C-alpha cells in the first residue's frame, strides 16, 4: 500500500471517529437538557452548577487518560463539553477582576469554559458586590501567588462578605513584554500589576534596568495603556497581546518557570463533598500567650493537614489580628466537624468561608 493510500485510510478513520464523537456529544447534551427538566419540576433551579460533581467528573477523566494527549489537554476538552452542556440548562454569568485579558479572566474560562459569559470589573470589591447582588452567578478573584504570596485585598473582603468559596483554580502564569514598539531599546516605561513586576524582577533588572516601572491595577490595564502610548510597554499575557494588538518583545519573562496563581470561585452556596476537598476558615484568637498554639491544636488532634495560614489586621482594634486557615477535608467529614467544634470552644470567632473541591490540574 502506497503512502497516499495509507493516509487516505487514516483520514477516513478520523472522519468516522469524528462522527462518533459528535453523536456522543449530542447525546450528552440531550441528557443535560433532561436533567434541567427534572430540576424545573422539582423547583430546584438553584443547583444547575455543581462544583463537586464537575470536579469528580474531571478527576475520572484524568484517571482514565492513557495518552497520547496530556492530562491537562484532555481535562480542558471535557471542561468545554461540560460548559456547553451547562449553557443548555442555565446560561452562566461569571464576574471577574478585569479588564478583558487578565489572568483572572483566563482562570474563569479555564474553570467555567467558553460557554459562560464572563463580565469584567474594575476591582475585587466590585466582583464581590456583583455576586452578592445576584447580578452574577459566581465570581473569580485571585487569592495567592506561588512566589509573591497572598492577595490581601481578597482576604480582607471575606471578613465581612456573606459569600462562600465554591471552588479553587490553579493557573500557570506566563508573562510577556508587550509593546507597539519594535524593540526594547525604544521603551521608556513598563506598566504592570505590582505582582507581575515582582514576578519578573530579575529579568527586568537584567534586560530593562534603565526603564521606569509603573504599577497599575491589572496586567490587562497595563496592556491597554501600552497600546495607547508611544514608548510604553506592558507585562501581560499573550491573550492581552492579541486583544490590544501589541508586539511580543519577549516571552516567558517570569523569574520562576513554575509561577502559579491560585484563584477562588465565590458564590452564595457551599458545595457538597467531592471526596477531595479543602475548607477555608477565618479565625480570631484571644490576645494571650499560647493562643495560636491552642487554636491550631485541634488539627493535630483530629489528624487534619493545614495547607495554608495567613494573618491580617482584624480592623476591630489596634494590633488585633485574624487568621485565614486552609485545611484538607470538607466540613461534612467527621474529623473536620470535630475540629470545628474544638475551634469554636477555643477561638473568639470562627467563620467557615467554604468547603470546596481541590483544584483539578
């Protein structure tokens, strides 16, 4: 058999597989519509999106994957299928920290898929308010970066907001130097979010030490400014380069190749257990010796792993602090429920911010 005949045979097989895939996807979509009809009959229209259910599906997808596509690629394909099917049940509106082209938008699309309507806002406060006012079903906000630490503004919003954490998203962050100019030698000013400037500090010190660095509200805002100013550049994503029609002067300029930002999905309801979850707590302790030790002791007593702890001023008094604590497990788990009872006995205040599925890829 000639090479041309072999290629024709392979392409014919691909056409057959494509038809089978399309038929199966259509069948899945019809099942999604049937689910929607049952929920309408039960008057349970508030639970179209189930974070724990989607996390379980994606975990199975990854477990089943035998290649040659990597896990992340297969999970992304299934996420888009679920997104399209969900839109048949109930179109999703998701608020995020904008403007268009931010990494937060990329995180929202990674989690909810392209079928969801993403709505940009100018500040983290606005994202919270939009969800609290039922103007959006969910919101996506940054919470921490692997190299630069916590996003304090997001932490502070949880002190007074009634919203719950519904999911987490982890996104690998790659930064580019973007400009209308044709070369870095023509740049006089570099715009970027303060975290992006910090994440690229070593590269900037080596390649752009003489150039002024200006902090702005987001990397997308940096790209917007660079698009409108001669001699300006921005630290932003490739997506921002496309949106604002900028030249990519340098790619992957972040100092750490594994640079990752964690985002939270905020909503009005807390999901059920997915089998692999985190619980986030806001805790305040009395100002006395050994208070923090006694506060954290229930975690050891009930064999619970703490994955993160941050302190922030309480805003209730001078030198008074609250602690943001992430632990493994769901509040429906027996050991977590027991630890929470011990927390409440010891702490001045305990607020459960959410129990939610751990990020899948």
